């Protein structure tokens, strides 16, 4: 009798194998259309967006299978650091609270 844990393991292995095949196919596609996209900015931008979406989808699937979050690069302007008034080294509040 096949246990539930074994079936889950088989399903996870199949999903990881599928993701690996998808990555190989994506690499082949990129190799084949690199020359075409070099001549067209629109094609290159569309290709880049499609690749980003596929990569995000595969990352989410991998996170679900592995059970751990993967590092995601976030684009944008970072906010200024926030420090609590009593935690700033050398500040008057930090030194006065020790006295």
C-alpha cells in the first residue's frame, strides 16, 4: 500500500522535474530568439516581460514545494532607515537613560 507521504514525495519530484524541463525549454527559446530581439526593441521588451512572469510563476511553485521563501528582488526606491529615539547610539536620550 502506498502511503500519502510517498505520494506527496512523488508529486513533488514530478513538479521539480517539470520546473527543470521548463527552465531548459526557456533557455532554448532565449538562445533561438536572441538574434531577432536584438533588432526589435518591442520584441525584446515583450520577451523580457514574459520571461519575468514565467520566472515569478516558477519561483512561487518552487517555494510551495520547498516550503521556504526564496529571495525576491524588489525594484524601487528604498525608504529612509527608521530608528527608535532610544536606540540611536550616541544620542542624548540613549545616554541619559543609562545614567
